[in-house]
C-alpha cells in the first residue's frame, strides 16, 4: 500500500496475523447430571466468540458470549471459534467425559 503524507510517498506493508487457537477453560471430567458447568476463554480484543455443543446431529450453537454454560450432560465436546477484529479466526475443541 502506498500513502502520501506531507507530499512524501510512504510505502507500507500490511501483515495479517493468524489468530492462535483459543484455550478453553472448564472441567475435563464431570459427574453425571450434576449442576451446570461453565466454559470460558481468554478475551480477544475486538473479538467475537461462537461456542458449539456436539450432539448426535453434529455441532449446534451454544453461545456467542465469552463463556458458555452446559446443563446436565454426561460426556460431550465443546467447540469454540474466535474471530478477531480483522476477521481472522481460529478454533479449538474440548472433550469432556
């Protein structure tokens, strides 16, 4: 990209940085049908979050907040996709038994 600043030509390079995979914080194991449990992740500046829960029909939307709460399941997978302010995204899956 070329910019003109004060009559001078300035060449710039734009670099798109890949978002590192998110870290999902939450239990690795649960007791059957216990109280609800919450999963969360680190805050990504200007980011958006898309939590999904694995079901027999595939992954379905669970939450679009920085955290997600799951109620009364035995074993499952949670998938999180984080998209930063530049539109770059990355995903992680956590298995809970």
